[in-house]
């Protein structure tokens, strides 16, 4: 394997990257943007055909990529992904983007144990498995970078999204902790917290009011997955922990931090009026 120094090198430039959930949406946008920046990308997805489509798009750009099927809810598959990626790229992985996720909504008392297990296994444990598989390798390498895709749901705590909110809050807390722990190892961490981004998460997820959400995605998203990926990679290069890409997400973030009790009352009152 060819080792190289991270000195004066931005982690998104010429990266040897693994992206989970790379078959569509933000994951595909990350993979394509990394390819544009001279990177080599392992495109992982539970849907191998979707991963292959992303690889084809990268190859059209003249870059190198490899499709790998992986269910991030299964720790052994993520560990195998880490090993396989190094062999495919013939280099140590320098960047992992834990992006794979699903959407789940509904009232708290309507959520089953199976709902909780399904969502947490993918959205939270999938990220944990990714970090556990790659952090030891980054420490051995002497540098590395992690992007964990959370959501503004991690701090907005919107009603009828309990399971999803909890899963994404866990991803944000994990990322904040890792940022502190890994700084001395020259391992950079960024956590992405968007609101609505046009992807397949609503279509493929189990969420109420799909018609309303589809309308919002198409008319009120304020951004695209390509813009979100580019911004996140730019902020990673600047060693920024948080990426909050949209104006509405930024407003919620500021409100929650400045006046958490007032925000909670506002949320509860608004929900009562709507329902």
C-alpha cells in the first residue's frame, strides 16, 4: 500500500473514500463531488445496482470508483467493507462518509419495537459501525476524516418524528465526542445536519403526510444534494465540526441554543394548534 503524509493536504482532495448509501441522494452527490476533487471512491449501498449506477457516473468523469453491497445495520458487513475498500483502492482509506439512512415518522405511541429497532439499526448503529471500522485504521495511518450524516432533526425534535429524532441526535452526539477524542490523532470529524433535501428518503421511508413532505421537498428545500455535499466537504477541509446548510436549519439551531425552554414551548404550542 502507498502511504502518504496528510501535511498541507485537504481531506476532501484526492481522497481514498468510502461512502455508504452512495446509490442515491446525498450519498451519490458526495461520491461524485469527491471524484471531481480527484478522489477514488468505494460506493457502498444495500442496493448494489444503485451503487453501480453511481460508479458509472463517476467513471464518466474519468475517475475511479468501485461498487460494494453493504447493509450498514450489520457490523460484520461494515468491517468487511473497510477491509475490502483498501484492497480495491490499493491504498488506505482516508475518508469515510457514514451517510446511509432511512426516514421514519409517526406518533410516539404508534411506534412499535420493530420500528425502533429498524431505524436505530440503520441510522445510528450504521454510523457507529462505520466509525468503529475506520477509526482504528485512521489512528494507525496517522490521519483521516469522518463525515457523519445526521439531520436538523437531531436538535429540532419535531413532533411525530420521535424515533428518527433520537437516531439523528445520537449521530450528532457521537460526532461531537469523536471530534474531541480524535483531534490529537489528526482525524477530522464533521457532522451534517440538513433540513429538507430532495432525496429518496421520504419515498423509501415510513413517514406520515407523504404528500405534504413531497411538496415541501420539491418547493421548500432551499438547496440540492449536490450543494450540500460540496459545502460539507469544504467545511471538512476547514476543520469545522458542524455543517448546517440551510437557512431554516440555521434559525432552528440558533433558537434552540439561545432559548431552549422557549423553543420547547413554541414547538408544543404550534403542534397543538396544527392538530
